[in-house]
């Protein structure tokens, strides 16, 4: 499963030139969020360290199933540029490894959707938090892990970002495994939106409805 993100256009989570966010840390210190317990193990978001993680993430980006949506296949310099645009920015987008029981197996981007070009394509609200995901280990795809981890990450956002009322995603409409994983993780399909590089399914998970979900998958 991939999150349906493309490198160019809206929803990239990459820093947008312009005024500051007004927040010392637009995403409330992702590195301090701690772990979430899931039925698949203990899950932690660990912000990317280029010196440690570049080769691993580059390998994932060159997986044809990932490259079809992320469009970041190529040498390590391609991945480095994509990560550095976030790491050298103002904190409105944070690239992370998803670590399950001590083993990194997924790549995430958490970003302020209300401060991203995506906000020009849907009725954004202050502190909307966007999420992109890819599962790096092919053996785990199609087995429900994406749903489990999306549920965990959304819960981490709500637990540690008190001002955030919605977690937002915009997978490509043709990426049906990704859309299904979001739906199974408690997101709702809001609408289709036309982005510069794709037609996307706008997915929302809302804090007020959090209590209606059953036990974590």
C-alpha cells in the first residue's frame, strides 16, 4: 500500500515559501509523541535522519508499486532532495520512518494540510494534519497492516496535537488499496478533488467521531 502521493503539485507536504506559520513547531514535536500499541506490535514514528535512513527509503522509492504513485524512483540524490526539502524547511512537514517492534518498515510524511497548497483545493480548517504513507516491506502489503498503522498514526495526532480536529489524506482515486485502508482506519470519503497532478479522494478522520470507532485493529 502507498499513500498515493506524487512529488509535484499539491499535497506534497513540502515547505511552501511565504510567511511563517506563527507556531514555534507547526506539528507539535513529532519526535516526542512516543509509541502506540497495536495488535501488530508497538509502533513509533521516528523523524528521518538522512545519514541513517537515505539508502533504506531510496530502496522503497524504487519499488515499482511505490514509484507508480510517489514518482521518486531513481538514485539516492532524488530521494535526498525530496527529504531535504522538508528537513530544511520550517517544520510544517516532517518525514518519518514507521518503526514496528524496533524494525523500520514504512515511510510517513506528516504535514500541516492547512499550510500546504492542498488547502486551496478543499475547505481546510486550522491545524488540519495531512498524512502520506508507504509500506516498504512488500510482504506486508494487502494484509491489513496499512489500516492498523493509519489508525495508530491518526490516534497519535489526536493525542499530541490538541488543536487538530481532522487528519486529512488525498490518495489518488485509482489507488484503491490505499483508499480502502483509509476507510478501514476510520477515515471517511469526503469528495473527489482535482489536483495539478492527479484526481484524489479526499479522506477525513475527525476527532469528534473518534469515540465511535471500535477497538484499535
